[in-house]
């Protein structure tokens, strides 16, 4: 991708849907943005679609710049902040999760 988010054709995860909680956590494909309704049309894996606000979608993979931010947090000892950042639905790289686990294992909170 060219770094623009969200964009049509991108894979996303549905989040914070109050009306349709069963869709939360589902991976969808962004079809098109409806200017009038200010919603994204998302294609569901079962062939259906839902219209959601941009606040209801998260990228499937964590952005590189976000990954760098979290790595910096870990370097600076902001373990809790880093942990919070990894609680989003976006998939963080395994190396980042491992780094966080290592920090915890060092007994910083014992």
C-alpha cells in the first residue's frame, strides 16, 4: 500500500460495532467510501456487506511507523504504554510482541 489509510481494497478489522457486535473482529475488504453517509462499505467474507464509520475499522497489520513508535516506548522503558498500544486489533509483528514479553520477564514490575 502507499500508506494511505483507509483506502479501497485494503483489508480491515471491524471494531466497536455496538449495533452488530457479532461482526467485531471480522476481517473485511474495504469496497468504497460513501461521502454522503460518511461510511465505508465493507465486504464480509460471507458475501454480504456492512456500512461503517472510519472509527469502526482498524488495519489488519500494524503500520510501520506505529511499530517504530512502540519500539521506542520499549527502549525508553514505557512498558505499560507499549502494552496498551499492542491491545489494538491490528496485528503487531511477532518481534515486537517478543520484545514486550522480554521486558515483562525482566521483572520490571516485581
